[in-house]
C-alpha cells in the first residue's frame, strides 16, 4: 500500500535522508527508530507530502486514503479546532444530525410525517456512513469533554490535542496511517484505546515512537535510520527483535574485530621473526650460499608485509565497534539546599475559559521530595504547574515559595517561537556566563555537535528542542524541578540519561507524567487531579 523509493533529503549541507527505501503492505505496521534529529519526522513529512524530497519517489496503492498524526501542535496555538481537525468535526456533525433524525423518525405519527422523517434519516445515515463509525462512543471512551469547534488549540491540553488528532485521522477511514509519537501526552486509558485501534487497523501503518511497549505490541518490522549516514535498513519483527539483532551484530562485529586484530598481530610477529632470522644469518655467515638463503627469507617477510598492507586497505576489513555518539550525557548542576517548605499552595481555584479545573486545592513540597501528579488529559495538570511556577494566575488562593527556592521549569511543549531565530549556542550564552568554547563543550554533552550548535531553533526537531530545554535546565542550578511530561519527544537513550541524572539529583521534584516507568522509579508521593479535586493516592 506504500512504497518509498530512494528518498533523499538535505537541509543545507546536512544529508538527513540518503536513498531511503521500503515497502509497507496492508495489515503491516512498520516502526521507525532513530535518535532525535535523525530524520524520522522529516521522512513522515515527505511521505505525507508536507515536505518535498530532493530525490526519490513515494507511491501509494490505488484508492489509498492517507491520514497523518503529527507530533505536536505548537505551530497552531492560535487556530480554531475546526480549522485544524476538519474531518473530525464533519464526522461528528454527521453523527449528531443522524441522532436528531432518528429522534424525529421515532416521534413521527402521520404517514406524511413518517415519510418525510424517513427521507431525512436516510440522508443523514448516508452522510454518517462516510465518516468513522461510533465516533461519539470513541469520544466518550477517550474521556474528552465537549470541545467546541471555535475553541483555540492553545486552550487545549497536550493530551486533548493528541486525542483530537487521532480521532481526526480515523474519521476519514484511512487505508494508510502515519503516526509520529502518537502516545505523547496521552493518559494511560487513551494509550490503551489507541493500541486497540492500531491492532484492529487493516491498512498500512508507519509508526514513529520511543514507546518500547507500543513497538513491541504492534510493529511487524522496524525501519532504522542511521543518524550518521541518513541511510535506512529494514528489520523483520518488533522492537525487541530489532534490539536483539542489533546486539547480535555488535557482538559478532566485536568477535570478528578481535580475530582480525589477533591475525594482524600474528602476521606482524611472523614478519618480525623472519626479518630477525634473516638478519642474523646474513651477518653471522660469510658463506655466499647462506647469505643468499637469508635474502630469500627476507623476501618472504616483504611478501607478507605487502599482503598485510592489502588486508588493511581491504573493504572487508572490520572496523572497531564504537559506542553510539547519540547517547545523552546529563548531570544536574549542584544545588543549594532549600527549606522544609520549598513550595506551598493553599485554597487554589483554577478556571480556564469558563471551565472550573480545580477547587480549593492545597499542596506542599519540601526539600528532596519527589511528587508526581496524575490525572486524565484536560483535567488541569498543566494549568496547575503554570500557576505554581508563576506563568499563570489562579482564580483564587495563593502560591508561596521559600526565599531559597530556585525553580527550574520544563514545560510540556516548547514552541520556542520567540527564539526561532536564535541558536542553541546563542541561547545558552545568553542564559549563562559561559565562554563560546565552554558553551559548545556543554552543548556537545546534549548532542549538539559541530554545526548543530549554530542551527536556528526554528529548524530543530521536537526532540532537539527538548534536549535544548534540558541543557538550559541542567545549567540553571535549580533546587526544585517542575517537569511537565519530561520524557516527551526524547529517544530511548536520552530518556535513560535523564532518568540517571534525576537519580542523583538532590533537590525537590514535582512532575506531571503518564510514563509508568518514570512513576515507578521516582514517585515518593502521588497526587491525583480528578473532578476538580487534588488528593493524595
């Protein structure tokens, strides 16, 4: 149903995709894996026609209908929901019209009323049949509130945006699905709902995800993009199969490399022994016969040396395995000890565009505490964090920070629109007294290598922006971290590095997350935001 042939894409001097080719058939789910910034989203943009490739072609089967769930909506904060998700609203409107027509048909009494109501119902049924089945049921299953078509995207939570994007994709009854990090921001119930839909989908799916469980459950093949070369290789099986095959290949490469090194050592030793033997014979003997024999022995050393030189230059030579260059190296800066009540909130009441999200909530965090807030998408978790860090205002109640508290805030989505023309290097130097050399060395730890430190923020991927925000957070020396979905957009090695850094962090932490692994590893206290109440569980 989908064939990519020799897709090539450059951004300036950087070759992002180099001759990428693969085929995905009906009923198959191809997972795409690569470190952040390696071109996963670029590939999906090319497949969806959002971005033109420099070379290559994309072919879809006859009658294919494409749906693309993008990774984020930071670009659409001021747009209305109806403009971003038109297919969803058309389908939902059709279902509502059908329900009204059914009620009219049931209430009709005279033959003329019944005939007119039946015609209206049949027309509504035809229109509704063109959309996704049971859309209202899916809306309820996802726990979505009644979101109006004129609401701004910026007023929705990240989870609500993702849910609407997924529903919008299925509303058009696609035959090909392109999913870019579809579980980002989703609560656990919604992630399970999406998993069920992926499992029952009969078309072709391309899935970019750092969710290992999702890839294990649904991927029938893995497409790996090499961050260094931009080339892609297809592996059969799911994520675990791919990881096992990569490990097997690495172990085989180490074994072949060690055999090669040992063989070279033996040949070099043999050459050295032959030369020493020939030299001794030539110098110890005055007999021309033995001197000629010694020269023949020496010529054998020359032959072996030439053979070794050819082997060293051979294309079959095995390179020494190296550690991946894309592993994030993160250490939190030393912190100044805060008080026993670093952050406190009393009587908080939150309202957004007429909706009451929180009523009479209280919260207190002391030095070294690790607190996680759970709740369904749209329940007000992000709004609460904004108020706690001073980027939002409560309807009533107050928030107090101790004089020694230094807050480090990682928002859920970094649009960085105000800094679109800046670079990682310029932003870092504006936020700290580092020299250019020190700043470049620091950014290197966060995988901004070479020209990456000078790449405009507007050109960075979501994962790269996340790494940049983490770099600035690490540099801040904050003694309380307020983190909104901290593992969003991070690849697996980067998630592990962040978790390792937080493990050694001695300050306080307040996090909103749906990442079960993160919760199990860090949460000392868990708070649930539900039905306008904040309670400890």
